[in-house]
């Protein structure tokens, strides 16, 4: 049968790098089909993700604490040579940074902010959760922490159920990749022994 371009990308990631998450390959394939495959065009994607991560970092610091905290958080992030270096490299780190920061901010916005959350906060939490699962396997630990916090400390009300439902939807996006993730886990276990 005919495979779609996305299926081809997933198959290639599975065959060549079973221990890597699929997010970068999928986003890059979509990005490349939209803007082209020049070196400049592909390097703009992590730069945009990094700039968005800075904006979300400011918003999270300002909303959770104070605008000065948001500014200092952005300053600390931009002072990191690791972060600045990967702003122009075709790696997953800026997308992972965006996902982690957006997940934290959107969780707070949905559960702890006294203002009504709204669709944007729900969609943001879903997209950030998907980003955590599909950007880098290490970032799944952050999602686990949010879920555990939610289960243990979250006030059990309508908001709690909506966020729990979003978490289930995020987990369902990972279901088709479970065998690939398991194979990657086994591959890393055999490399380590």
C-alpha cells in the first residue's frame, strides 16, 4: 500500500533510531514541506521554538510570581551557553524547553489560576503534554511529575477532571508508539550492559 510522508518519516526513525522520540522528525518533515529544505530554513525552526520558549518562560514567571521573576527567568535562560548554542542547531532541545515550560504554565493556568482557564489553556496543556512525550524521552519524567502532583495534590473538582481527561488524551497519542519506545528501551539496556 501507499505510505504517507509522515508514515515514511516514522518508519525511518523507527529503523534508524529506535531509541529516539519521533517529535523532531515529524515536526521537521512538516516544517520542511512548508518552508523548504535549505540549511537556513531548517535552522529557523529551533530558533522559533527557542524564542517561543523564552516568551512562555516570561509569561509563566510573571503569572506565577511577578513580572520581575519572568524577566529574570528569561535572562537566566539566555545566559545559558547550552540554550543559546542550540537555538540554531537542528536538535530537539529548544522544542523540549518549550514543551516543559508550556506544560508548567498551562497546568498552572488550568488548575491553580483563579481566572477561568478557557480553551487556549486546555489546548496548550494538550499540545505541551504531547510535546513532552514526543520531543525527548527524558521529558516524559516531567509529565509524570505533573500527573503525580495532580493526582496527589490537585483539588478534586470539575477542573481536576478536565485536566485528567487531557492527560488521558495525551497518553493516547503515545499508544501507537509503545512498541517502538519499548524496543528503544531494550536497545539502551543492551548498550548499557
